[in-house]
């Protein structure tokens, strides 16, 4: 059997089928870990809740919205500021967070009156913001507060505002993935089709499942607009509330993160006949294939190929420079959901590193099917690991770097294993051709940081060498690289700017070919 039992979890027999090691010749029928099940009591999961999946992952990136949590202040604090969902309106959604701050008395006597007053106060405090999303939490759900009724009353009294209500309390699913589903369906049920957007092109898409982490969505929109495509909305990164109400007028839904947003794409196909096309914005080859897929739908292959050729010529020499120095290094790829399979193969193929483990805290069976299929033999795949299992895996695998979030990342640092934050990013964006080079640079910087050479010394007993001067990363990384004269002279480390997103804002593109809006 390929299942792997962690020593620390032998006392929890239910964990026996949640981790596998991919063996030689094994197919997906024999080596898939169980996924998306209720958290096992006693395992101390690092998962987020359904409320977190709805508000933090999908709702909050909307840029012109007051995001209100109806519950204790800890709920909104936990879902604020831990991901860099930047926007071009001075990051309003990052600067402020809002909560009704329910107390014990509200649980006993109800909190609808307080909620209504909070909504009015928020709109008065920010008069230029006319849109709000309200998220239910466990506390307000358990006492039965009718948030939708309160929102309806406020909109009747303040006709210039619009409010979206998301009933996704923390207990609404096994993990944050349950919240993804709830907000997807709630949005299309309540808001899609209630606003008519301006159609400016014969080629119109919704870009779905991108939350503009450090500018990811803006990088991808640049490619689409250079091809002559109108991006009607981005679900939900750097997008306005009203643009998302007009999603029903797109010709194509281009889906990036299938784990968080496939639900709304499927409903848009059922209700409005809009086809869905899945793409991948990470890695040179997957991105090139994805741009061409979108182009072929509209007959824009020539425009797409020009972008692919230009971007590849510009950034391939820099990716090659890092790949040569990362070759053979071992990494644990421990992301949230879709990066499990977006990155499992391409990071090996294009950067030369070896993915020795993948995991997901909330991935479904489909995520593990794709992720494990793309992993090399010997990779350890884990569903919903706890901290002790993560420690045991790192001791067993001895990776050179862990690609994960902040919480498990800080644990790896204590073990003298560097980590990259691939939830909120270290120095993103990581999408696009240049973004992929930035990831390679960050991985290189983490693995070869001189601080890790020093961190293993015990100054109370180890002899401190005095014959060594200042070390750079390249002095460490290039020790075993032999210059035989065959290295292309154009290979070089990253030459891009610190900020590659702001310059895209206000950029002019070829005039779109307009089309009259037809009837629904």
C-alpha cells in the first residue's frame, strides 16, 4: 500500500489514509489521499473555515466595497491583511476592515438592530463608497439574525447603496472551500444580471479565479488587452462590485483557480450559456498554451503568438540563469488548493528543482488527482496536515525550501529550512513570464541566503571562522558551476523593477473593435 502513516499520528488511526507516497508505476486509483473531509478531532488542523473562504479569499479583493463581518471582531481580524490583494484605488479594501463586534449580550438578545446601525454608520463614514458585502459568522448564524432582511431595509432607506449578503458561517463546510462554493452561488443568485455593462469589443471575457495577489490579475489582464480582448470583470481581484454584477454579458469565462471559482463558471454556463475555458498563468509553457487557447476561441492566434514570442525572448535567459543554480534542489510544495497542481510539474520542468512533497489543507479529490498525477515518483502527498506531521515530513525529506503560507513557514524557519510565502507572496506577482522569473529569484535567494550558513552555528561552543569575508548568494551557488564556455552569454539574473504592476495602470492598448450589445 502506498499510504504513509506519520509516527506522530499513530494515535489517530483516521489519519492513516490522508497521506501517500507515490510509488513506481502507481496510478491514481491506488495512491490518492483522502481529501475534503471533516477535520478529525484531535489532529489540530491548520485549515481555515468556510467564513474565511468566502470573505478572505473571494469577497475581500473587491476594491470599492465595505466588507462587513457580522460577528465577533476576531473573525474579521483573522481575515484581514494576511494576503496582499492590492488594487488601483489606493488599496481601500486592505486599509480598512469592518465588524459589528458581537458580544455575549447580542447572542442572548439578538444583533439585528446593531447591524443596521453599523451599516448606516459605515456608509456615512465613507460617503464615496456605495457598495457593501455582509458576511455571516458562526455567532450570528446560530442565533438566527436575518441579515438579508436588515440589508433590504437599509437599501429601501438609502436607495443609492447596494448590499450583498453572504451566508457562509464558519461551520458551513469542512474547510474554507465550503465558503468558496457558498459565495459563488450567492453572488450569481443575488447580483449577476442586475447591471448592464458597456460592451466595447467583439471579444469579451470574465477572468475568473484570480484575486490580484501583488498584482497577478493585472499582469494577466495586460496580456488579454494586448490581444484586443475586453475584460468585463475579474472575479474578484481589483474588480468593482458593479462590474461583477455584469458578468452575464461576457462571451467566455476564463478560469484560473478552479478550486475557488469553478462554481460560478458552471452556473454562468447553465444560466447564460457562457462557455468555460480553464487556463494556467504560471510557468512559461503553461502560460503560453493558455494564451493560445484563449486566442483560438476568438481567432486571435497571431496576436497571442506575438506576445508569447516577445515575452519569452525577454525573460527566458533570466529563468535559465536561475534554473542552472536551482537544479537538483528539493522543495516541499505546500500551498492551499490549485497551486498544488498548477506548480507540481512545471516548477520541476522549468526550474530544475525536485518537488518531494505536495499538500493541500482544503483540496478536493480532483485537486489531488491532478497534483499527484503531475508529481514525480517518491513524492509525499498529504491532505490537511497538522503541525507535527509537517515537522515530521520536513525531518524525513530534508527539503532545501518549503513553499507554503506564513504559519507553516514560520515552523520551517525554526528548523533552519527557508520558506517562500506563496499564499500572500514574498516579492510577487508570480504570474506571467516576468512573474515566473521573480519566483525563481525568490527561491534562489531563499535557498542560498548566507544567513542560513550562519544560523546553524552555536556561538557558545562553535569556533567562529575569522578567515572568511562577506559571502554573497552567488558565491555559494556557483561553487559547483564549471564555466566551460558553453553558457550562453545572455543568461543573467533578474533585471526587472521592484514594482512591475503600477506601470501597467493607465497603459494604452489598441482600440477595441466595438460591437452593439444584443438582447439577452
